[in-house]
C-alpha cells in the first residue's frame, strides 16, 4: 500500500503555494466511479463545470478545460494564437515568468523579456523579483513598436515564486493607451480563485490557470479562458496544434463534451470545488485570503525578516516569500522544518534559490492552520540558528483577534 | 452534491472499452492527500511508478508519463520525433487510426494512410475496419521508398473502435526485411496491460498508452515508452515542443521528479494499479482477458450476429464489436440498454456508426460481471426487436464452466 | 494494507441476505471526519436521522438508535419491557426466531415457542420453517391465557433464514380479537426498508431492526421503534437495563443527542441512506424488491428446485431460499460458487443446514447484478453435479423484459 | 449531501479527549466494501484483529470486541461477572467514574462509591476530581471487608473528565496486600493506546475500552479484556446477559468469527489502526503522548491557570483540564473558540461544569496541530476577557524545540 507520510501521527501541513491542501469533500467527490465520457450523465456534468468555471474567471466567454497540468495550458495559449517567429513581449517577475519565456522561445517564438534592472541593496536579490509588472515599461515598448510586430503581451498575475500579484488592469490600460493590437495573455495559475481576477472587465485575451491552487484540486487539469478576439486570432495562427486546439473543444463543449477523453475524476473534483467556492461567493473567498496574507506578513515583519515582495501595493494574497539572512541556507531551514514538524514550505527558485522560502496561505486553510504554519517556521528558524527580532506567532495571533 | 447515476439502486455497468471500471482500491488510493511534488516522499513515489510502468511495457528504456490524457501522448510521440513536412506511413484500422492520422496532418506532417480496400459483403462495412494491419502492405510501401522519405510507420496495436489487435511483431519484421530506417510508433492505448505488448522485444520506438484502459485508472495520465533510437532522433526533430519534450522529463525522472507539476493523485492510483497487476503477473492478466474475450465471442456467435473483427487471428482480448442487422440502429439499442439496465456500451464510431456496438471486457471485471453484461445486451437486443439465433448468455456460461 | 478479496479482479458479489452491498455513496459519506458528538453540528445531524428513520418505520413515535448491532436491539426490546420470569409467546419460523427465543430464555424469561408441527414430504424439512406465522395459533393460545400471564407476543417479520415474510397485521388482529393485553414485538431486522413495514398502522409495540439490510449500511447500528404503550410499560419493567434503557435515549434525542457516544460515522451513512430511500419513496423501494424476488423465484422454479418458502402468500421480497436435492450438500455448492465466481450466498442455518442456500436480493442491487447472481448459482449448481430442469437465467431474463 | 462543517474553509480541529481525529488511512480502510461475516476472508480478518488487540492491551488472554460503543462495554463487564445485589467498590475520580457507578446501581448492584473528601481552596472544585485513585483508601476498605462481600473493585484508569491517570498497579497491590478476592475492573476507555496499560502485569480481571480514543477510530466498537479468573467467575454470575455474554464470543473468536453480526467496517478500521500502532511500537506511542501533554501543561502554566489535575504524579498524557478563573464561564469560552476558530474542546462535566474545559492531545496529532490548538485556546481566552499571565503558545513552542 501507498503510505506517503513518514511521520508517525498527525496530518502533514502542505503550506507550499500549490498544490494546496485538497479538502476532504473534493477528495471524496473524486473517488466516485469513473463514467462513460460520452454518456448523458457526463454531458450534464460537463455543462455544469463549464458554466461554473466561467463564473470563477468572471467571464462570459468560453473556457477550455484541458486534461493536462498547468504547463500545458501555457503551451496551449501560445500554440493557439501564435505563428512561428512571432514576437511576444514578456515581463520578468520571477521564475514562472522566466519558464514561460523559455517555453515560448522553445516553441519558436521571438521573445522580448523585459525586466526591472538592478539588485536590492538590502537583500542582494534582483529587484525584478521583488516587484510586479511595471506597466509603464510595457507602454513604452509598445509605443516604440509602430509596426505592431509584437503579437502578444504575456504577464504573470500572481508570481508563485515571489509572492507578487501584478496589476493586470494597469497592463490593459498601457496597451490601450498606445492602441496596440497585441493580445494580452495572463498566467493566473496561482492567482485564480484566491486573488481577484476579472477576465472580461480587464479584457484579457487568454488567461491560463490550473487546478491545484485556489481551486483546491489536485494537479492535473488546466484552463484557457478566452476572448472573442483570441478565438478569432486562433483561426489563422500557424503554430502546429491539435491536442491544444481550441476550435474542437469549444464546439464540443456546447453539449458538455470534449473532443477526446477528459479527466473524468478531476472534473468531479472541479464540480465540488465550484459548489464550495460559488456557494460562498468570490468576494468572501478573496477577503479570506487577504486576511490570512496580512496576518502572515505581520508575522514575518515581527521576525525582522524581509518579505520578498518589496512593494506593499502588490503583496500576494496567496503566498508570502520570506528572505532569510545572508549566510542562512533557506533550503536547510525548510528541510529541518519538514523533518521535525511535518510541514512542506516552498523553496526559493531560480535567482533566489537558497535565499528565501515561501509560505502558502491559500485554499483550504483556516486561522489555526496558519498559526501552526507560522509556528513551524518560527521554531525551525530558531533551531536553524536564525536570530529573530520577535515572535511572528504572537503577531499573527494579534492579527487574528 | 454530485450524484451521477440516475438509476435508483445498484451499480452502473461500465462496459465500454475504456474508461474501464476503476477498482475501489485504486479510487481509495487516489484520495490520499495531495503532497509536495518536490518533496522527498514524492521522489520515492516517482521512482516506484517509473520502475513499475517499465515492467508493464516490457521495456528497460525510459517511459515518459504525462499529466495529460492519451490524445496528448499521440501528439507527444509525433512532436518529439518529427520535423515539419516529414512523411509518415499510417494504416487505417478504424476510427482511432483515423484520428491519429488527422492529428499528424494537422501538426504539419505528410501522412500516407494505407488501407485494405473494399467492403464486406456480409455487413456492408469497410473491410479495413474488420481486419488488422496488413504487414505485407507496409513492407511493399517501404520497399518502394528507396529514398527513405518515410520517417515513421504508425500503427494501432489494439483498435478500440473495432476490436482488432494487430500483429506488431509482423510490422517490425516487415520494416526490418527491407532495412528501412523508419521509426515504429505504436498506439497501445487500449492494449497495454490487457493484451500482450512487448516494447523491447518488438523494438518499437515509441509506444503510446493511457491510464483508463488496462491500467484500470481514471483518464488523465498517459505514456510514451521510448527506444534509444527515438531519444536520439528527438534531439534533432524540429516540430516545436516544450510540454511534450522528452529530454527534460527523462532527465528529471532520474530522481523521481518531473520538470513541471505531475498529476499527483493519478500517480497514487498508478502506484496501486502497478501493485495489483505486477503481484498477479502479466501472463495471468493477459490470460484472464483472453478467457473473457473468448466467452463474449461465443455469446455473439450464439446470437448469430457478426463480430466486427473478421479475422480470428487478431480478435481483441479487450473488446468485441457486435454488428447489428441491417436496419437496426445500434445506438438505439445502446440507449435502450442504458436506460433499462444501467449499462454503458461503446458506440459505433466513424464509418461504422449506428451499425455496431462495442462490449468492453477489460480491467476490473470478472466472470459474473460479464454474464451480466451479455445478459443486458441480450435483453436489450430482444427488446429492440432483433431476432437472435440463440442465447448468448447460455453460450457464455458454457464457456465459463 | 487490508485487501479482502482474494480474486484477482472484479467486484465481489455479496448476495447474502445481509449485510447487503453498501452503495458507494454511503461508504463515502461514512468517511467524513468524525465530529464532536456534543457539538451543534452533531445535534442537527441527530435530529435529521431521527426524523428520517421514523418515516422508514412508518411511525410518529420515538425510534431508539443503538450504537450496537441488531442482536443488541433484540435484547433492548426485552430488557425494556419485561421483568424476570415474565412469560412471552414466540413463534418458530426459522433460525432467527429460534435465536431470539434462546436469548429471551437466557435473560430469564419464560418462553413459549409455538410451532407448526410436521415435516415436509417433498423436502424432509420442518414445515414450520417453510411457512409464516400462523395467526390462528396465536389467537388460540392467547384466548386460553385468561389470566393474561403472557406479556408479549414476539414474531419475526421477515425470517432471514428461510425467506418467509409473515403477516404482522394478521397477528395484530389475532391479539385484538381476544382483547389480550400482550405487547406485540416484531423483529423486522431484514424486513425494514425492503418489505412493507407499518409500525403505527399495525400497532406494533416494539419493532427491532438493523442497519445492514434494507438500509444498505454496514452492520453496527440498530433500532427499536416504540409505541406509547411500550414506553409506558418500560417504566415498571424490572429486567436490569442501563445501556439499552429507552428513557434517557428518548429524552436526549429531543435535542438530537444521545446519552452516551453514538456511532458517529454509521450515522453519517444512515443520513445518506435516508436521503436515498426517501427521495425515491418507500412504495417504489418495495416494488423494486418484489420485482427482483419474483424474477429470482422464476429462476428457481425453472431449475426445478423447491423454494424454501412453501406459501406463495408470504414469499419474501428480500431473499429466496433454494432447497438443494437430497444428497447435495448446499454448503459445498456455496463454497464452489465462492471460489470460482467470487460470490457469497447465504448458508442454510440450524434445522436446514446443508439442505438449502439463500439468495439475497435486497438493497443496492439492479437487474443485471441479479442476472449475474442467478447465473453464478446456475453455473455452480451444474458444476456441483446438480441436474437442473431448465435455465433459471433464461427465466429471470424473461421476467425482467 | 451531508456537509458537517459550517466554516467556509479549512479543517476542523477536533481537540476533545475523544472521539479523537481519525487518520485518513483509517477512514479509507473503513470504506472498503462490507463482506460476508461468515466467509473465509472475514475469518482471516477476525483472527488478525483479535491477535493485534491483545498486544495493545498487553495481554495473552481473550479480548471481547463488541459491536457497541464504550458504555456497552461497561455494562458487559458487570453483566458477565456480577449477580443481582452484589457489592462493588468504586472510586469517585470524576464524571465517568460517577456514570459507571450509576450504571452499576441501575443494574441492581450495591455500589460503594468512595471519594476523597473536601474542596480545593484554590479553585473551589471537589478535591476528588483533582486527584487519582487513592489506593490506601481501597486497601483500608477491603481490609474491613472480612467477609469478602465486595465482589469487585472498579476504577477508572484515565479519567476523561479531569485529565487524571490513576496508578492501577498501586490498586492491584492494595488488593493483594489484604489478600482480598475481589475482581479488579478497570475502565481504560480513554487510556488505552495513549497511556501505558498493562493488563497481565497488573493482573486486571476486566478492562473496558473503546475505539474512539487512542485507537483513533470512530466510536462504535468496544472491548473487554479478560483474565482467566474473570472468565471463571462469569460462568456462575447471575445478572441476565446474552448480547454481552463472553462465553459464546470467546468460543466463536477461536475461528475469527463472532456469534452475531460484528461491526464489519469498524473492524477494517481497527485492522488499520493496529497496523499503524504496532508498526511504531507502544513505547513510542506512549512517549509521543507524554511529550504533547508536557507541552500543553507548560502552556496552561504560562497562562497562569490551574490544571485540573492537581497531582503531578498522575497527570494524564491524553488530555489536560484547564480551570477557568471564577466568574468565567468555561463553556462560553469553548463556544467562542468553536465559532471563531473552528475547534472543538471538551466541556466541563458534572461537578466541574462551566468551571473548566478540556484539551485533548491524543491519537492522530502532531506538534503543529497542538500549537494551533493552544493558540486557539489562547486567542479565545483573551477574547473572552480572561487575563493571562503569559503566552502559552510561546511556552509550548519552547517545549517543542
């Protein structure tokens, strides 16, 4: 039998910024027997989840659901809209923006990767990884692109590697202000259903998301929310596409079906997740995340450690990056916490590897699990020899009362 | 809450040729809590399932596991090995061979789709859909290809739309006999773990499979079993690829990890499925399917109805296609059976639509579920007004005693 | 890990007359986390299941739910109403009537166990075990009891060991006709929620039932449905009682709680079972059982084997006893069927041991599972060398179309 | 559908001293399909759990497993060993000792209920509820009982209402020192598998336990661990007994079966629980509980609140009672914590109602869940206006590092 947790008793604390803890309700829904994906019961299920996911994206336009994890949905967004050699403007906000840019390059696109220059004096970390998308830089670059060679602006809504939530409406305004026809593509893999994301209001053309974050599902399905213009562009885009192709999916979805076998049991889970989220209402869901995030930041501040996100205007409600003092290996701290306290934290990725760790505070959490989380960090930091200015747990408890 | 079955009591009979019924053991394994896909527990899980799936493919070479359904693995096989405009030789054996050919075309390849010509006198159905791959036709075509423009021969091992299991060893011999360098790519989506499939012995270059058939999992993960030559070819193949790219997967798999988020909970299920299948041994698993298939064919024969597969040498152990008499809409029969007896059967696809239905006899079945299945068909056929020569149930029970 | 089924694949057929197959919906409900049985959520749950179970018993009076299996509820019925040395009239209808009588004796009551005399010429089995309660015998005995020494008449509604459903309304009329004050106590452990049981209309004083039959739950909780008179009598009855005592239970139940820890997770299952049964409506549930029973009897008749119940007026809708020919060990047949076809059937108990087996057709079944069940019996009987007059499966399929 | 938790997200903290949180592994094991309790698979399961539970009780003698909750096992202990009017010596240590005494009286026994006299100056609470069993008082009373009219000494091992674990070995020595033949009966319902309990070494005659505490199961099954002498005595004891009778259970258990239907799915859970506990080893399990208990007491001490147990020699490893300041309604604090922080705590029972609450630290916990638990209490106490001397969370974290 599969027994994953090596700890003798108790429940693992999964406090990485995704996969987030999956509620029992969803796990139970997922173990309903698999059914015929061409039968009438499935069609009813399909129509329900397709309608529900539109509400989550705050869109009235089609959302393609892929039986594939989030990285696939990145590829889908590009494959449906771009032709070989097309130029895309991307913005370095952290590791996931970087990986998406590498993917675009690998798929044969010309990528421009703009980035806030410089290094933070306090931490020695790249400034670009401590701030959100600078819409002014985008505007400037688009203005210079008089020939409209840039086909798309690609940004990350909530940068999972840093804990920064960029201002997508500002990006939209930047594009509009110069009347540039580039598509706006937004990765909201870790933002959706935790941070406010407004597909139609912000006129995003393609949004990419995944199941294992705010939707509280295991990984395995992912999403492309579309705009009418994205659908139009996809008819002439020339990157080869078949599995990812929107046309057949959108057509088949009208009846609640998919052109090929969908991920049945994850769709059961999605059905349950939508029930849970929509019953509560998105504003309430977003407020809960903001409350947790504020509490965790109060804790980090009490410790006297820098928060990875240096701009309070774009603090992430989903996760908080904690920068460890110079000389302290953040991964050693994480490992100690994992071993002693049975808690998983997010590692520092790419340019911040070893210099920070990430606390996920999203999805199926509550006040007490977050107190436990912060306590596990605090005990681990101390045991790793980090001098803390004060008690983060105390600060968090004050925030929660 | 999600309640899928509209029938008042009892368990639905899912007797389509996949998704096959998922054993309770696997459903339970899948509802373990999701864990950190970068943590040590996950690495151990990853190494175990990667080793186990190699045994199922009967290979010592890498098997890529995708967090995507089977159609994705078709695309992966082509995207990793082909360059735009490459020529591939494909063989029409039914609907899935046809869909794969359409995909190859859509991805920008030149496809040659060879096919047994003619129509069956008895049933009016295309002969190509009642037989397996004709290795002699492949040999002939490859011999003519002196310039070696054909980069790959693509065949379907077990054609899910017809119930025909082609002789892959014969295809291998055909390629070898003319010393043609084309890759051999085999779709064994519905064959693997039900019908004998020998990746290394048959020197297949890329095998494609999925989770929801003989592996008894829900849909959602899929496989590419590779050969060293396929890996070599993939280094220079020029179709754009990123999500599907083998290189990073094979590299990361060495530690039990994946380059992006894998489908954690389906991997739990795979772990359990491998435990179940390997404990019993593949020969026993294959024998069980052969026994069921022989019993079901005895039933169809007793009814006096044609079996879709007209060549006894390539009867499928996985499913049996049943041709309904001219004038009888096979889908109306299926619908009646679904409504009255709470059983799903496979529909006739493409060129045989309405003329046949398919009985799945794979995975988590036993003798009594198959008696029930055949009884449901027999009652439904009679109620639909089909005159049967005799009792298939009686014949099946005799076969089983 | 616990893996119960030694068969390599497929689902076990649990066709004993209880425990009956537990629907997945109920198993899933049972694995909700255990909660505080003194908290507000529990009180709401308690009130719901208490109201629901009254509908199942067709009563407006209290139903005590015990965290104990059905045998305990037998004891509870006696312990709450009887005093040491009290006389009770019981009727031999089979093994469970016999066991209840033994229990009454063991608890210090004087039991009169009346019985249809004689032996069946056809089968050599006791006639009492092939018929229901003879109300005339009860009436006669009560008439003779001018001093009203008999405190209770105890009968079994659906005799699980024989497949006979006695006419409780007739017993009520018999008691009334002689104006005897004896309590009427009815064991409907295997009758409730499968066969029509009307607590208030029949003026039963105490009904006993359990979870693992028509309610489709695992064993572990049981019931006493009460009448006002039973409650009144319990105030002065002198058998020692504490765990079983109705007074505190009825009092605490007003708020949805119990005087001691209830069986939380089985109550979750009961909540789900009530949802399922009441959504459909009891008449529909009863009709479904009657239909199945008629089909199974048609099969047994086609085999040319005697049905254990010799009186068509009291055939059980829950199970059918099948008498094997003299010289055929029914248990050897059962064992063969278990080994070869992964199906459990009920054994012959007590006076009919080895001479019959029992087919359960209750709860979470459907037409196809019953065809499979009868087919398993038919194949097993043949393999055990029993000559059958004809095909029971064929007869059953005709009954079902 | 049943959705128990009214909180919008996160997992309920069930920190009452039983039912304790049920591990996912056990919940999953419990949802295996119910099987035939007379079939061969069941016999194997029965033998395994019977052997395993003996190890937990540290006994080589039979353990009766009842399909009934713990209160039933209290009754079973008395019903099997006592005759009407027999005298038993019981010791008031709290609410559960009191309830057991009431039950004994209700069953027709003469109970002597000895008790530490007086009231605690500090808290106003009865002294008897702040200390363990005083073996000297027992010795004194037994010495006075020259005629050996006292048939049994009944004590509670771990008093769930107070958090006091009495010294059973001392009680044994007290009985031995006066050579009194009384049986020693011990309620270890909340002690077993959390606190060290040694049935054979301490020569206990009947131990009573339940499933929902250290065994980490839902409530619903319970235990009587026996001694040879208890079995001997049961042959002549005259209280009426049938459901509880050891004789048939012990006899049937030899083959792994029970005389009546056992609680199948809870036995699945027991099988899993035994696997978990015995794999780790009882000393490790006990040490874990001691560690948690010490940490929680450090927290209570830091708050400046009295621990209900006033004698450090008998602090419970299972739970800690926290006495609230005069004028503070402990139940109002509990309710506030339940509403705001989604955590259940144990209420003050009987003589200490409203004056204390109980923190369970048993079973499937870990360091971080206990930090969360203490934090929930601390925040709730403050919000209820209780002045705390210091931070219990801080003290607990220090204890855990």
